[in-house]
C-alpha cells in the first residue's frame, strides 16, 4: 500500500530542512527591529555610536541572514519536489499565500536589505533609515504570509473539496488570510523572533561587559535589547499559540495531546503539570495536576470543557465510517456519474472524506476496509502524546526562564547596575541558545501535533508525497544534511569570530582591539 | 472586475512567461556575472569589484526565482507538482548550486585569507553556471516531453528511480538548450558588467559579450533547426471547452513531427519572438563593441525575452507535455487553479509587481555608478 519508510524519509527531510531554516529565521525577524530602533536613535540624536551599533549588529545579522536565504530557497520548492500530491491537492489554496509572500514581502525585504548593508555611503541618513524600516517590514510580512499558509494547514478555512478537479479549492480568500489560527500563529512566531533577537543582543553585550570591553557600546546595545525583549517575551507568553487551538477539531486533538488529556473532564479542566503519558492505557501515570488552570489556559473560560482523546477517538471512528461512504460517492463521480443525488450525497459527507483517506494506509480502496483496519485508522488519527507533552513543557519552561532573565536584566539595567551583576551576565551569555531551542520545539509541537494530517482532517500526510523512491530520498537527505551542516559550521565560525571581535570589526578606530594599534599609528582619516 | 475563466487562464500563461523573463533579466544577470567571475576578475580586488556590482541587488533579484516558483504553485499547481518532482535530481542540483550564492556574497570578503576567498569565488561560479545550464536543460526536456502520467486521482507518476533518471535528462538536444541558456544569461551578465565597471574588467567583459552573443545565436539557430526536423511536437485533437473546470485527463493528444511550429501558421505574429531573440543578441554584440553597453543591456534583455517566448509559444498551449502518456500532458487550459484563485493572484500581481519594479529601480538608481578598484580599497571593510 504505502511505503512507510519512504513516507518517513519524506517527512524527515522536510523536518530537517524546515528546522534548519528556522534556526536562522527568528533572529532575522527580531534583529531587524533592533537595528531599526538603534538607527532611529542615530538619526534623531546624531550620536555616532548608534550608527556603529546599527552597523555592527547589522554585520552579525548579515551572517545569519545569508544562510537564512540559502535554506529558504529549498522551502519554496520542496512542496513540489517532495510533496507532489500535496501540491496538486491543495495548491489552489496553499500556493496563493506563498506566491503573495514573494510578491509583497520577500521582494521588499530582499531588495532593501542589500542597500542596508552597502548603501551607507550612497544614501542620506533618512533614506537609509527608511531602507532599514522597509527591510524589517518585509521580513515580518514574509512571516505573516508563511503563517497564513501554515495556519491553513492546521485549520483549512475558506475552501472546499471539488470532486471534479480532485483537489481543495479556495472559496473565500479573506477567510484564508484572516484565519484566527494564522493570526495567533503570526503574533506568537514574530514575538518569539523578537525574543530571540533580544536574547542574542543581550547575551553578546553581556560578554563585552564581562570582558570589560567597549562598555559604552555594550550598555547601549543592552538597553535597547532589554526594552524590546521585555515587551516581546510578555507577548509570546500571554499571546501563546494555544489560543488558536480551541478552534477546529484537528487543533483540539493537538491540544488534548499536548496536555495528555486522555479523558474529557468537567469544566474547568485541571492542568497536568507533569506526569508520564501512556498511549497504551490512555492514562497519565504519576500525574501532578493543578485544578482549573487547564480550562483557563485553553478556553479562556471556566465553563467550557476541553475534549479528551478517548472521546475524540470515538468521534473519529464515526467520521472514518462516513469517510468510506464519501469515498464511494467520490469514485462514482470520478467515473462519470453526474446525477444530482450522488452529488448531494457526496456533499453531505465530504467533510469526512479525509478520514476515509486515512484508510489508504492499509487498503487501496477504503471501501474494502475491514473492521480492524478502521480501528487502526482511528488510532492513527491522534498523534503520539508523550513527545508533544514533553516538548511543550520544555518550551514553556524555557519561555519562563527567558521571562525571568529579561525582567531581571531590565530591572538592573534601569537601575544602572547591570555591569556589576556578573552572575546575570554569565547566565545571559550561556543562555544565548535558549530561544532557538524554544523556537524549534514550538515548530515541532505545531507540526508533529498536526499528524496524521498534512492538511487538518483533509489530507493525510502519507498521501501527500511525491512518486519518488526511498533511494532518492536517502540520497537527497544526506545531501541536505551534509551541505547544511557545512554551511552551519561556516556560519557559526564567522558569528563567533565577529561577536568576539565586537565593534572593532567596523574598523572605525574607536573600539577595543584598535586602541593599541592606534597608539602606534594615527587612525586613517574617515 | 471579474475576468472570464478562459481569459484568466490565458493571462496566467502570459504572466508566468513574464515572471520567467523577469527572472532571466534580474537574477539571470547575477548568475551570468557569477559564471564570469573567475575569468573576468584575475586579482582579488578585481573580483571584489565584480561581486560588488551585484552586491546590493543579488538578493532582490533572486526573489524573481522564488516568486516565479510561488506563482507556478499558485496558478498551475498541477505543473508545480509534476515538474519539480519529475525533475527531482535536476532541481536538487540547481538548489545545491544556488546555496553557494547568498553565503558566497556575504561571507567571501569577511576573511582575508586568499584560499577562503578563492574557494567562495568558485562557489559563486557554480551558483551562476550550474543553474544557468540546468534551466536550459529543463526547457530542452519540456520540448521533448517528460516521461510522466497522471492516475485517476491526478497523482503524477514516473518510471523507475529518478536517481537514474537524471542522465536521460542530459540528452543532446537538452544540452544544446542548456548551452543556449548559459550563453544568453552570461552574455546578459557580461554586458551589465561592462556597463558598471571600467578599465580592464570592462574590456574583458566586452570580449565575453561577443563570445557569448555568438554562441547564443548559433545555439538558438541550431535548436530551431533541430526542433523543426528532429523533434516531434504535440498537438491537441480534442479537448473540453476552454473555460471548463481543469481536467488534465479530458483531452486527446497526438505526437507529430512539426507540431511545435503550428503556432507560427495559426498566429504568424508569433514569429516576432524568434526574430527578437536573434536580433537582440546581434545588436547586443554590436552595441557592446561600439561601447554602448547601456543599450546593449536593453537589447540583451529583449533577446532573452524573445528566446524564452519562442520556447513558450512553440509549445502553446502545452506547458508540460508527457512523452509516455501524451493525454496526461498539462496545458494552460487544464493545469490552472480555480477561477477564484486565478483572480486573486491576478490582482496580487497587478498591484504588487509595479510596486516591486518601482522600488527596485529606485534602489538601482541610488546605487548607480561604476564600481572601481579604488572604491573597493576605500571601503575595504564594508564592501562585499
């Protein structure tokens, strides 16, 4: 039926290339605004140090941005190369935000980013500031359209299946764009990017303070980052992605899995802080629960219940049975039956067609499925709980850690004693990788929690693949891993080198490593 | 304004063509310059001059490639699905070559080590030359048909493993198309380089224009003859009404010699495309020779527009012909998205493309001027 190895390899390659890509995206999303703030101060006050700050952090941004663009190239084409049937099946809806992203956002970002780096001498101060702003705006709009596309995968609004063209078709563009899931994801994702950038700038500035180098530069950079970071980290936590999870059935399943909510509880549900989820018994062993909290987090209310997985499973089994009938009618229509009765019968059940397709993992024609296969497909319809349960808890814990250090940094910075708090500076330096880990876990939760669907309750992931072979995938997967790892090593090497060097990298003659040289020979005239 | 489905299907065929031409003019120029980099620039400083000619613009230019990919996804999902997975290994080759460019531009001059810089120079060369060649190879294969078919659920299938399917893609006609594409993009890059540099670099670029221009003309002529006498075209015998819901399996197709020339009898004006291809390249050589590379850039853009249009028009209305199951071929009538999606995307292009062009031109205008060795020496720490 389905070559499981091939499907797993296809998923693995997409996961690897997407997670690699997202190592570079969040910093870009945030640091562009940090640069814009710094440069605005420069334009308003005329203080040269803010120009140096913009240029130096801009250099680090450039090192990151280049590899972000590189890994992004793959993403634009990977749906076609590796998810060919997916592309056919949903391209009518999914392709539009992707294309608009290019036209409206990526052009803007990329056209102006070149002038950001190389236009300092050719543009007036205000022109350059406008260029920085437009590049920043472009990068964030890019995220908006990508998350519109991704939000639609989670909750496919504004579209319906057409048996004549054998694909999903757009029925309302505004519903696709204004999807609450997409909006929640956008806010959560860009805010996470802002946190990443502020943790990055704070961390590296802390390093200079610990070394006692370029203190004026470091403290000013630190101040910009703490203010920006505090607002962002609050936004990430308060406007968590979870707010979108009560909308739509597939999202409910994800929520229940994240919270290891095997059984529907009376509202307001208790929150399982920690425990050992067991998919076999469908119980959480050694659970530590806090009453009310779950209901508040998930539904923002005390009277709505959070549905448990056992109930979802039962509903899904019914929907699989409906899906089988829907598939039967679909076959009739595909074979040329144009009667209205068939069409009406199909339309009344087509919401469940995707559930019927889940059976294709086991039988060529879902109509021939046995009882046992229906049970297996129902079991497939919910994702494994433990990986989601744990990833989510680690992500949240990291989020609170970042909140804590950002609040402390903000407080001590406001009191102007930050340079004395060595323990906090050290924690900030060591904590630089934390936001990246949280971001990657966030994507893992969003996409693994969507399984078994490529498009929520519409298209099972295993059906979305291209007609390639496992050999092709092994070849390309190894290629991507090697190439990306090589690039990552080069990137990290340059990043460490320039971060250690600090603003001396600008060769203005004003910073730490240039002071000795300056004593020997006069700085060249600007 | 709501346009007819049939009209929109046709408009989208033209728009994809325009995006591909835009890609060739903008990103093709950078790739051409990448291909020339190790040869036109002999010293490190000369190479930095060449890199900084495209330095502020390569990223914006590359978005033409990404947008063309996105637009094909949105407007012709069936083509996006079948073509990119069918050309899997070729597509990987293009991507892996392109990977060298963003990092190459940004990282190359960040370290002073000569080996480091030389390595990235060759990376930028690969990032220019390989895609230039493969895009032509892809077109060469489109003209011959691609071995795929669609099943009853419209899933695309191919024969055997694609790992071994890369070699058949590199057949003689496709390679000729590849050389043509490489030569025209490199000619285009060279004339831009001649315009934006001086002294020895501009002189070498001028020689490259002449060489690449001649190869372009020769390959284009040879490909035309080959297409007329050696390659069977595809012709639709019956098909559903043009405004019908897209059904790629609803037509009958025959494969006949000379069918790729049908358009030139049904629509004699189509001959403008190949004429433009030849005349543009010829004028580019002349204008470059007499020291007018600015006009040469315009004519080389027109030449590329002519050559790409010739390929598109010859295949009209086919977009992705199938060599093994001709009835599964995809055409501009049966591969598009729904009426609503085509409408939404049409307006997205109508609104945003002029805006993109306007700010792109502004950016070029601000960064105008010849890039010189002296300038690179002055801005040694901030230039690429």
